[in-house]
């Protein structure tokens, strides 16, 4: 078991107003698997840790308890074209 993971998973699920069944459907597992993650009876696979981090918009480091402090901000650029990404990068460099 990963220390603090069950509590984080339950807190994040509730934050996003999802049921265990909804999370299970998104991860293509059974509700009992999600329940096991939240009670600490089961430990998610690497693939499911990654899927949960995407679902809950957090880092895998956060889920795994890595408390490294970062000074940067993580931006979700999913869906942006290469042109849009370049424009965003240029804007950030201009603002520095």
C-alpha cells in the first residue's frame, strides 16, 4: 500500500462528484477495484495510477506521495495544435 493514497483517491473522487462506479467505468475496472483502492486493500497498477492522475487532473507524484515542491505551474495543453503550443510558449517567454 502507498501511504496516503487511499485517502487522496477518495478525496479526489468526491471533489469531482464521481461515484466509485463512474470511476470504475472510466478505468475499465469493477467498482470493487476502486473500493479496494480507497480502503487500501488494493494498490493500483502503474497504468491505473496514470489513468487516475489524468482523471483527477493531478500528478502521479502527488498520488504517490512525492512531496517535491515545484515553483512552476503545470498547464493542461491537451487539444492544442502545434501552432497554438508555439504561440503559448512564445507568450510565456515574452512575459519572463
